[in-house]
C-alpha cells in the first residue's frame, strides 16, 4: 500500500472504530484483552473487538476510554508471522488527539505473530511490534504488545 492509499487503510480503521459502540465491559464474561505499550508507556486498552472480513482479513482492535486505539490487521485466519515489507499486515495507532499513525508494507515497519487461532468460541492470541509513522513520515511511535481475543467475530461483507 502506498502513502496515497492511506484513505483505504483509514476506512478499515473507521469501520473498526464504529464497532466499538457495542464493546466494553460486559460484566466480566469476555476475557478478551489487548495489552499495548506506546513508546515504552503502558496504555490501558479496555475496549476490545474482533472483525473478520469476508475477504480473509482479520482485525483485532483495542481502544481506551479517551479514544486512543490500536488496530492490528493481517491476511488470513490462522497462525503465523506477518512482517513488513510484503507481509500482508498493517498496524494503525490513533492517539488521544486523533492523530493517526500506521505501519504497513510501504510505511514504517511491523511484525505480527499469531500463536493461537482457535475456532469460533476459541482464542486468537499473538504479539505485535511496530514503528508507526504519520502520513508525512516525520513523526513516529513504537507500539508493541499482545492480544488474546475470543473468536466471536463481527463479520463484514464487502
């Protein structure tokens, strides 16, 4: 994806952001969690969702109460490692001021490792590490962490 295709990527982020309306603390029955550090500082991602796109893209998203968020995308529905360049993944980070940073196959760098990809009702677990950049490439952040999400997806058909 080139820098001129950023609206395509942001579109996926907006879809995930819209889904947060139904997420959050449901009384403790959903143990899904996204643990995230930004530039070495822990960020509490207390709202978590999973989206499986019909075209074979998995998206795990976490958000804070003040709208800071992380989106982790990878092609496929199994275990493996996706890394730039050419890995078929993307990580987007939105700070509390709504500035968006990303790492994909042409901007920044990323590694996404999925260690568990259970069937529906099972867990999807893994780790991520990325140097995300703003569109100008002048500002960067290091984001890293892990995710453990129940495979109870919201399906998006295109």
